[in-house]
């Protein structure tokens, strides 16, 4: 398995565990008194699960299993692949931090961080498509 695929899949597994923990925290909020920031974790839970776990798993397996691009670059541009990994994870971490913090007084700061997060996640998706597109081909 290629190194980049391993990193995508292992990062996805970490986000899966984090999503489960956030889900438990959200479930516990109905039974015990928790800080108000917990109320902002519902979107974080879904992002950790769908982007962190599912998307990274898909990216990792696609990088590994899709047909080779060519002999020199069997999985496309390696730098583009690592840039995708970096942008996706930085964007997701920023999203996970900024979403609950929007409930604080500094909405302008956290709204800006959330916008940067969305741009990073979108760029990661676009780079993945650009790097993978030519690997989807017929025989």
C-alpha cells in the first residue's frame, strides 16, 4: 500500500474515533450539564464522520486501488496528493475548532476561520479530482 494511502486511511481512522467520542459527548449532553460550547459540536460531529472518516478513507483507497496513471507517476502527481492530504486535514481541524467557537463573542474571527476552513476543504476536493481524473479510464 502506498505511503499516502496509509496516511489517508490512518487519519480517517483517527477521525472516526474522534467522531464517536464527540457523538458520545453530544448524547451525554442530554443527561448531564456540559459547557455551552458542546451545543456547537453537532456540525463538528458530522464533519469528523463524513469528511474525516469517510472522505479520507475514499481518498486513500482510491489513491491505492485506481489504475496507474503512467510509469513515472503511477498514482498521479505525488506532491498534489500530499497537498490534498494537508489541505483536507488542516481544513477539517480548523472547522472543528471554529464551529463551536462561533458561539463565543468573537464571531468575526471564528467566521473568518470557518471561511478559510471551507476554502481549504474545497481546494482539497478539487485537487483530489484533478489528480485522480486521468486515472479513471477504460481498458
